[in-house]
C-alpha cells in the first residue's frame, strides 16, 4: 500500500512539474499582456491594465482582427480539404491490395520532409504567374499539400481498424463504394477525421514562411507574420502589445481544441463493430 501511494505521489509530482514547465511561457506571456511596462525582465514594474488590448483593437493600422480572421479562414479551408482528400486516399490504400503499398506511404511521408525554403522561390513565381499573390488561394493550396501526408497517415491508421466485412455487407445491401465511404467509413472514423483536421488546422495556423513570402498586406496576411512584423510598424518592441495580440490569436485555437477534444478522445480505442 505504501509503495502504491509513493508511486502515485511520484506520478503526480512529475505530471505537475511537466505541466508547469509547459505552461510557464504562456503564463508569462499573459502577465506581460496585462502589463503597462514593456520591460519583460522586470516583473516588479508590472501594473495590471487592459491598455494593451484596447490599443491593438482600436488602432486600425494594426489590423489584428484581420490577421486572425485570415488565419482562421485559410487554416479551416485548407485543413478540411486536406483531410477529405487524405480520407479518399486512405480508404483506397486500406481497402485495395496492390504492390509497394507501404513504400508508397513512406514516399508520401518523405516528400513532406523537404525544407520549405527549397521550394518557396518557385512557389512564389508560380503564384505570381497565376496572379494569386496576396490572396487566400496562394496559401490554401500550399497548406493542403503540406498537411496532406500527415492527414493521410492518420486516416490510414483509422481506416485500417475498420473491418472489411462492413464493406462487403454494404455491397450486398446495394451500396456503391462511395456510399460506403460516406455513410459507413467516415462516421466510424469520426475521431480520426477530427484529430487529423485539428492537427492540419494547427499546422496551417502556425505556418510562417509561406505566409511571409506569398502575402503583402493585411488582406491575406496571417497571425504569425503579423506578430513578426509588429516591431516593423512601430520601430520598436512593444512587448505588451505583442503579447496581447498573441493571446487574442490563441483564444480561437483554444476554443476549437476544447470543443473537439471530446470527439478526439471518444472512440480512439473502439473498433468499427463497436461503433
């Protein structure tokens, strides 16, 4: 009994330590966002105030809400399309038997490991010829391609858990393959679909290089670029305003994660027949 309590105590201490270590930067960022001092090295100068939030929301030259809106739209559209395309590919891979299937998955995964800097120049020229620079499409297309391998691997792992007998039973009942995919496979793999979509959304939301090179102003620029160029607008480092902008941009991401968290956890260990 004592040994079990000691192990439980060590587990709690370790969990609290790891959680504190991970959350400390966010807590510090929150404190600075409410501070009237921009000196992030002197906590004794901190005075609680909403002035930083009021400033970035009222100043029309900062376009903070525009950056957040752009990030949400671009990330949501690109993640949904990426996961849907990945689901179609994963369904084919999990249901069809063909040679070198595993090597195909490895090749797709390896293609996503190339550094972004190696293709961003060619991508800029391509988007410029299509007159898509500083538009949503200039970011949506690269983000779909960038998040597709991750979504494909997640969906393949979920589709592989669903017995093929369900497909055969549906075929006997008169369904075609697309109806089986829409009405049976996708509902059973909803946790995988949502988790892949959420990860793709976060990847696209946090992406910086493509957003920097393929956008010009607030009409298509996203949050990471807006935060990075904050100092360029003022000629200084207004840490309080930067942290306030960062906190505002985190709120929709946190809300989306909390809303869909139960769908991600639900059914992760369940088989297709139990659903």
